[in-house]
C-alpha cells in the first residue's frame, strides 16, 4: 500500500525517518512529504492540502494518508478532495477538523511562524522527549508560512465521512475521546458523522515518532490496512 506521510508544523519529511523502515518491512511504500515552505509565497492551509492531493494524483490508485498534529487537518482536507482514492486516514495525536477549522494561532515574525522551542508546549506533550532528543530534533525544524496555521480549511464533499479513520492518540482511548470531544463543538459533530472510527492509545506525548519510534511504528503498521 502507498502511504503518504504528512508532518505537523515545523517538521519536514525527515521527521518520519525512524518510521519508514517498519513500513517498508511490511511491504508498504512510504511517501514522506515536506510541505511547501515560506519561499513559495503567501500560503494558506489549502495550499498544503493541494500539495498532498498532487502526491495522491502522482501515485495513482488508492493510498493511505497519515497526518501528525496539524498535518491531520491537511490530510483530512486531501481526503475531502479525493475521497475515492483514500483507503484510510490515520491521525497521529489529533482529530479530524470541521469545515472552517484552523490548526492554531502562533506569533508571526518576518512572515513566518518560527519553532517556539520545546518549553512552549504543555508538559504532557513533551514529557517523554529526553534532552538529547529535544536537542537533535530542534535542529531539524523548519519555519512555517505565517498564514498556514490560522487559515481556515475548506471541506465540502460529504463523501469524506465514508473514509475510515484511525486515531493514534497519545493519551486518549476510545472511551475517553467522546468525553473530551463533548466540549469541542463542531469537532465533535465532524467525528460523529464518520462511518468508521478506530482509536488506539499510544501512551506517549505529542511526538511519538521521536519519543518512542519503535512502538509507534508498530502501531502505525498495524493501522495501515
């Protein structure tokens, strides 16, 4: 199976390096992406969706989309554009966005969103990242086009709800997720309309591809089907 891997904010294709061997060993064909950066122009999130759709079209046939964090918005947008070509969407510690949702808001400097440093994030998200991993990965981050995180995603094809979704969640399981979503309004409505949803708890922080790559790879391979 062709598996398109979409990174979250400040990450590029190299963020999947420790995961790719497990996918290849399972006879899958991974396609890690680096999304268009600030040098391309004044981008919004739908431009990132376009980049994933272009990769789907390039590959041809059915694909699985994997999106980490803010990349989850991007792959859900691509599933909306190509519902017949997407066999499954796998979300890594994130949820499907509703129409008009944005990833988040961050300070913009010089037209970009710079990586804010690991201390910026909640302790639960980064607790399993040891100092060596934090230092190594912080050297690999990239600037994000300033408008991408706060621009609103376009979703219009209701066939997206027929695409099976697997959530590989850091801390939530199938019982806990609905309780959390009850406070998220339109996000809960989007999830409620999914024909097929599987939730797998990883027992990790927000970056399992860095903190526990072997265990995460095993869970990801099991979800690719």
